[in-house]
C-alpha cells in the first residue's frame, strides 16, 4: 500500500530552519517542497520541513483572500496560481504535501492525485520526534506529526495524517485519506476506512473496524464496529446521524 518510512533524528531541537538557510539549496538535501493549504496545518508542517531536509518554496490555497502565514514563503491562489508559479519555477523536481486536515480526506486525496499528475512528488513526512516502527508501512503523502507513534506492522495508506501524540498500535490499517486527531489512541488491529476522521482524544478498542467516511467525535470510546458514513460520539460511541442524510 505504500513505502516504508522511519522518523529522522537530526540531533537538534531547533526544527525551524531560518529564512536564510531555506534560501540555500545546499541546506536542503531533499530539495524543494510546496504545500497545498495555507492555514493551520501548513504552519504545523512548516515547523519541521527544514529538519527533514526540505526547502519550503511556495504555498497554494483556493481561498483568494488568504495571505501567507509563513514568513518569506509566497502564497498563490488555486490552480491558476499553481500553473503561474510552475511556469516560472527553475526546478522541475519538486515535492509537495497537502496541508488540509479534518474531515476533508477526499479533498486531500484528490489534490494529491492532481499534483502527482502535474509531475510533483508526494512527500511522506514524519516529525523528528515521531516513532515509526521499522515494520510499519506508510504511503506517499502521509504525515506523522510530533510525538505520534505508529506501531509494528501497522499500514498507512496515501494522504493519511496522524496528528501529534496520537497512537496507532500494531497491525492497524488506515486507508487512504484517514485523519487521526491529536492524542487519539487506536489499539492493535484497528481498521479505519477511507477518508474517515478519528477526533482528538478518541479511543478505538482492539480489532474494531471503522467504515469509510466516518467521523468519530472527540473523546469518543469506540467499542464496536462502525458502518460507513456515520457520525459517532460518546462513551461508548453510538451513531448520532448519517453524513449522507445531512448532505
């Protein structure tokens, strides 16, 4: 389902590369990277891209009123802005990451496909303080944030986000576009379907299967399987509504 990745430990607690270092390609062994999404998730990723050997050169967002939140990094609007930037870029080999979280896994996955079709490479990012087991598999475009843990034989698909301090235990499977919120705990053997969101601080008990397009509310305790397209929360978590019915 994806390629293997292990978190890097650069030996420094200064994860934010200064603007002068970002401007020097000699300090970016992994090359240039761009972000799609210019709000909170972009700030989170920008903090440690330098520690992973990337130079952040541009940000893109569909919100035409948005301005760059990252000093020294320009923000362009939509695919028109992307193509204008691409036409003037002197580097044909650029990586990218989709800085869009929450219950927007399908948007994240679709944007990843579009940028790959444009010739960019989806970066797989693990914060220097994250632990990724050597036997785990992590797909292209996935993000494993600060102090997160991905256990033995776990499998993460494409465009997955594992937020800070979240735990994904042994043999768990996260399909494409899944987002695991801050501090959430997934026990061994849990299976989460495409583009589902497990909210902050939620707990999913061993071997539970969560269907695609599910939202698990913050702090929920999921004790049994959850069908597709449901919103569940509480302890124990129960289905409160169907996302399909609310659209």
